[in-house]
């Protein structure tokens, strides 16, 4: 969003007029994946709102300034609708609760901030939360981008060999009546399969990418995907660390806001859309309702490590829950950064080795019949 304080101090009403249908179309906010008010915009929203409130700007004026600073019409209308509700006498947390773009975690935290007079601090903490969440997402994307580019390029090379090179040699071997070894027959079978169903497989792959949200919106499919990701070597541990960092950071913020532990778990469960952690939090709630302690409900769950259970036990005994969860959040964030670097370092040579084996098998399957072909021609 790129809010500048100079623009806040010298804000002017937008008096520009429409310049035709083409310009209106170009300015239209088009969102293909996800919501238009995503985590990055939330980071900017809460951070800049905290800056303005701390500078002594009233909430209404702050929202108006933030709205006027938006370049896209849809975001301007979004802020304008919040201003209308605020003018009608609704509380800020009620305005957030009425909009699907905000989670229960957010509007409940804002409600606590309004009632306790600590809205500035809550806005800062929410800005920090989404800043760290976006950082973790960037780490994940950065860790996977380069290996995926290498993998895609290598797969294209393999497909080209199977689709173009292998059929050329197959025709030569068939015309000369060469007896083919099993490895060559297998590669030719794969080549024929790609020749017959290659475009269909590619179309299915593209359709899965385009319609992945409707497909994985179903709880059963999403649970299956999340559990499958968690079982992947190394990548599963990396994803687990990402969500544990979000979980501990959210609990630290809610604990600082004096939210009861059980209610904190319920709010975090609705916010984090990762089913292994979601199911773990449901089990924790059930154990706490039965009288178990927080560390007791965590220690038997495989998604949480012994370090977390031990530190939470210390936190409960010393009444330092907020501090311990904040430290845990920092440790998991550091772990995510280290694992993202390691993931990039390990996956690149691993992909090269695997693809090299595929290419080697294809070349061997082609060269083996060449010796028999030379004897036939001789």
C-alpha cells in the first residue's frame, strides 16, 4: 500500500474524473487467487493504522487517510464502507467482524484493545503478526522457487527426449528388426504413453492449478493434502515449523491481551488453516476442558515437540506464558529461516541427480540396441 506520512499530513480530496471506459477497465481490481485484502495488505493496514493512532490522529480520520491513499477503486470502496459503519455508531471491532476479510482473531483482539484503551498496541502487534507471517511465506516461496524452476526445466528436457528422440530411434530399430532389451521396451512404452496422453495430462495439470482453490476448499481434500505434505521428508518438518511459528506468535499476542487460554486456542484454531494443527488444537481443547494443563494437552500430540511442552510447563509454573510463547515464536521463525536456506541448498543437487538418472536410463535404453543394430547392418 505504501502509505507516506507526508501524504497523510497534506491529504487532498481526489478530484480527478473518469477518462473513459478503457482507463476504468485498466484500473479495475482483478483478483484471480485469494482475497483482495490479503495478508500483505493487512500488514500495511495495521502497521500504518498504529502509526497514525500513535501520532494522535482519530480513528475515523486515520481510516479516511488510509482509504484516500489507495490506488485501486475496490480498496477505496472497502475503506469507505468501514467509514460509513463507523459514522453509524458501530465499534471498530464490530466493523471488522461484519466483514469476511477479517478473522475472529483480529476483531476479538481489536475489541480487547478498544475496551482496554490499548488499540495502538494491538494494532502494532497485529501488524507485527502479519509481517512475520508474510516473511515466513516469502521464506517458503524463496526456498521452493529455484528448485521448482530447475525441476520444471529438467522435466521438459526428459519429456522432449521421450516425445521426440526416442520415437526416432524406435522407427530405426523397427525397420531393421532389432531385438530390443526390456529397458528399451519400457522406455518406448513410456514414450508412447506420453505421445498418446501427454496433452491430456498437461491439461489436467493446468486445470488442477487453476481450480485448486475450489478443489481444496473441501475439508476432506484439504486435510488429505495437509497430511500428505507433513509426511514429506524434510519439507514436512519445514512446513510444520512455519505453522508452529504462527501458532506461538498468535498465542503470545492473545495472552498479552489477557485472553483465557481455552479461548485463545479456539481463536487460533479458526485462524490457522492447516488441518494437522487444527486437529491438534481440537484435541487440546478437549483435554483442557477435562481438566488437563496446557503442557499436558500438548506433550502427547505428535505435531508438537518436547521442547515446546517443557517450556510451556515452565511458563505455567512461573506465570510467564506470554514471554515463553514469544520466545518460542522467535525460535521457530529462526528455524524456518535456517531450514529454508538448507532446503534450497539440498533440493538443487538432489533434483539434478534424480533427473540425471532419468536421462541416463533413457540414453542407455537407446544405446544398447545400437550395438545389435551395428551387427545387423554389418
